[in-house]
């Protein structure tokens, strides 16, 4: 269990995927790092991959992008959700938010 906590603390896994990892650990037991790798639950660290996902989400959601650029800042959460879906929940939401804000300016 200490290794599981370490994975969260070192940002190797986000909270959503940590819940899935914990469920798999409780169900089958085993090493959390191995379960994380086998289940592809770790976070994406490649900024280029995240930027590609962000660019795709911006392209596919022009109405929400226009709303954000018009001052409706809460729309950013919707866009973050779309990027997270695109990256199968493997991106760090804070990194996604930073990249989104940069690309939307």
C-alpha cells in the first residue's frame, strides 16, 4: 500500500486512475507499479502528446472555445474533461489546463 501512496505522491498516477488501480489491487493483489504499467494507468508525461490532444479538442469544440475566449472561464473545465477523455485519463489535469490556457490566448 505504501508503494501505491508513493505513486500518487510522485504524480505518476492521477486521482481517477488511482481509484482504478486501488480497485485492481484489492481485487487481485499484486505490485501497484506493475498493475499500473500493465493497465496503462500511469500519467502521460509527453507534452507533445498532450498538446496534440489539446489542439484536437480545440478544433472539435469551437463553440466552447468561443465562449471561453468571450470571458466564460468555467468552460475550461469542460475542455479539460474532453482532453482527459482523449488521453484516456492519463494526462495531468493541471498540465492540461496550463496548455489549454496557453493555446487559447
